[in-house]
């Protein structure tokens, strides 16, 4: 029961304590398929949240195979949807769109939990495809279906997605309304990952409003939670929140080491070439001092011959002609 609650809470710390038990159970041959699905489901969620997307995909593929072997098509569909959810959709837009189209007819008559999950992933694909109006409709449908079932964690995820979409469209009043609703849901759905997501969207809203101090405070809240639980993702991989906020955190020395880890894990690209704190593979300082930094280490040369390339580079940078 504890393990089954972990995917919705995002408590990666607790999962790491239980991981040896999970590994031992999965290594046994007498574990029932239904329990294998539950264990791998929890494992896949934790892998996604900590940025091990390859492992998450492998576990979700295993779940789909088990579901086929026990003739449970709904579990197979949910595993497929979860795999899409943990995919960088922008890099696979056409394939994801085709997958959703192929699932649509079956999902139409599926239980509400499957329809809610489908609507959520559909919203992600629409956001990635820059169809924000349609994405809002799908995210709202995911929220409504979750509310009908009384699934507060699912309601919260859908509401945070709505807030994120509105914020990306600079519809800031609507973003604020969604965040207020999400704050209410957080009192029922105790989830550090949803709190992480909530503070990130709140920080981005403050950034867009020009509220520097508020943005700093909320960004500190988010990144402190992220560092503690070693999050490398929110509930999906279509978010631009890290792209918007990590440069600000680096500039203001907010959780710098954790931010550098996120850049590496997510292969984030800088929004500007002027972010001095970004972990550029090569940095050249030419004002006041001349030095070349490669992967964080000062480039030293010994001997006249080895020093000539650096002298040439210095001459090129300082030449006015």
C-alpha cells in the first residue's frame, strides 16, 4: 500500500529506502503479474521524477507487455499514455500524435480514469504543437473527469497544467486563478512533487509580472524541494519552466549546484549567450585578464610551442582590425 501511494506523492526519498525491497520482489519468479505491474508502475514514476527517462520507458514497456499477457487492455493503454507523458514530445511530435489518434476510439468508451489520463497527455501534445486553445480544452477535460472521481492528486496535476498553459500564453489573471485553486487542492493532495510544480509556476508568474522579490522567494521554495527529492522533471517533459527559471536561479545563486545538475540531466539549452553562470563547455575571459576555461578547468600550457595557440586566440580577441 505504501508503494502504491508513492507515484501520486512523488516521495522519492521514501522510495529509495524501499527500493531494495522492490528490486528483491521483482527478481522473484513467483510474483503475480498484477503485483509486478504495481511495483513497476511505482518504479517508473520515480525514475521519471529523478530524470532517468530511459529506465522509466523500459519499465512502462514491461508493464504494457504484462498487461497484454494477462489480457488487460486498460492497463496497456495507461502504460502507453504514461510513456508518452515521460517523452520529450517536441522531439517526437508526429509519432506521439499518431499514437494518440490510434488510441482515441478505444479510450472514448474506457473508464473515466483512462479518459482523464488520455485528456492530460493529449493536452501535452497540443501544447508541444503550439495549439494552446485546444490544449486548454483537453486539460480542462482531464480536470473535470478527475474531479468527478474525487481524485485530488489528478485534479491537482490537471489544474497545474492549466496554470502552466495560461502562463505560457501570458494570460496572467487566469494563471493566478488556477494557482489559487491548486493551492486549495494541495491541502488534500499532499505531494512534494506537486508543491515543486506549484512553486515553479508561481515563480514564472511572478517573473512575467516583474515581481523580482516574489519570483526569488518562490523559486527558492521550488528548488529547495527539488534538491531534497532530487527531482529532474515535473509530471511531464513538455514544460518550459526550467528553461525560463534556471538562468534566473544561476544569476541569483539560488541552489546553484542543483541547477547545474538539472542542466546536465535535461540537456537544457541557454536562453541567451550572455548567461555568465551557465556551464558553458568553453569560457574565454578577455577583459582584465585572459584565460580559457574548459569544462570548469583553467587551460594551462607548458612550453613555448603549446602557448602559441593561446597567444593567437588572445590576439584575435583583442585585435581592433
